[in-house]
C-alpha cells in the first residue's frame, strides 16, 4: 500500500508536485533549465540531450469545439526532439488516454500546414505521478512506445511515453538515479534535511529550488495559501468518501451535501484539477461541474 506524505507542515522544502510550483522549479527559478536538462538526461539517456529550450505550454486545437490543452512544461533540444513533462497529483480515469492526447499536439506543431511531409522529430511524454497507477506492479518507472503486437518490432521510434510513479520509489545507497529522483520529488515536503544518499548537481539544484528559505516573501505567502487549500480539498474529499457520498447520490443527496460537493468541486477546479477527476471524487455530473463556471 502506497501512501501520500502527511508531514507537509514542517516548512523546510516545498511540495513541487503541484503544477505552479513544479513549473517554478523546472522552468522559472535560478538554474531551472539546467535542472530540467539533467532530469531529462537521467530519464532518457539514449537521446544524448545536450541542451534545451522551452516551448509554449499552451496548444490550441484548430478544430472548432474541440479541446485545447495546457501542459506543465514542454521543451525541445537542438535536434528538435520534444519533451512534454506533466505532473499528475491524483488518480483519474483514462490517464493514459490523456497522455496520448496531449502528446499529439507536440507532433502537430512540427507539421507545416498544407505540407505533405509528415516527418516529425521524436516526442516524449513524461508523466510524474504522485499516485500509483499500477498497483500489482512493483516497478516505479514505465516506458511505452508503438510496437507490433506479435513481434515487438517498433513501428516508430519517435513517440514515447514515460511514467514515474513517485510513491513507489525507495531510497537505498544502490538505488538508481531515477528512483532517487522519484523519492526526492515525492518526499520533499516531509523532509527536514537532505538525505546523504541524494548527492550530485541534480539534487543540489532540486533542493535549492524547493528550499522555502529561497522563496521570495510573496512566493512563500502564495505557497502556504496553496498548501492550505490543498489540504482542505484533501480533507473534504476524505470526509465526503467517509460519509458515503456516492451511495447517497444514488439515493438522493441532501441539499447540504450537494452544496458541499459544489464547494469542493469549485476549489478543485480553481487549483487546476482535471474535470474528470473532480467528477470522480465529488460525484457531480459533467453538467453540474460545467454550471459552476470555474
């Protein structure tokens, strides 16, 4: 059984597995570009990534009425290879499907309108998960690509998916770098000091970016406010589950419970939770969520 850290009030390191604070560490703060480069090199050593540039995180769907996306961080190297890095804090239905959908925008960006040339540089979707997606699999790192069902032969070497299940990562002296990274990312908010096993430039940069003493005063105020909201949402969800909200919905939810669900949903949407996750955890319908106007 894998659990979420519940020691996030020690106030030494920030929880950067939240969208805004992940982006701060891996795109905006100090040597963020170097940290992202080292992170990609650790996860994808076969690509020999030498440098990166950041791309826009927002992609617009050219088909009217169809969904556009905004990812956490997207970057590319000098060879045009693209890397989409997404943090996912809560389990949700169709998570793999969402990863595939988001990755297609990085492919489309490379194809010129009106061109008959569909050649594109490799795209890697990297999901950093604060939850377990494969309960019966002890592996913490999963890699997928398009292959022949019978022979295993790769159809293309230009579309890959990597998922890091951070709750499964353990810290041992002989842990591979990827596992140490997952452990650090997951456990940062409950650490009071940096473990001796986490050495090297990548951890120097990671811990520096997450050290709350390095936050500007306005950043720290915003972070602490975000963490209060995050805990409130978590507690409200736990309370709703304990009270059997899903069963209550089938029997006709009382108005007070319905109002509480709507408040939870509003807070979750404001914090960037995916509507599908909000629907699953609150029991609201798609129409009810849309009517909230968030």
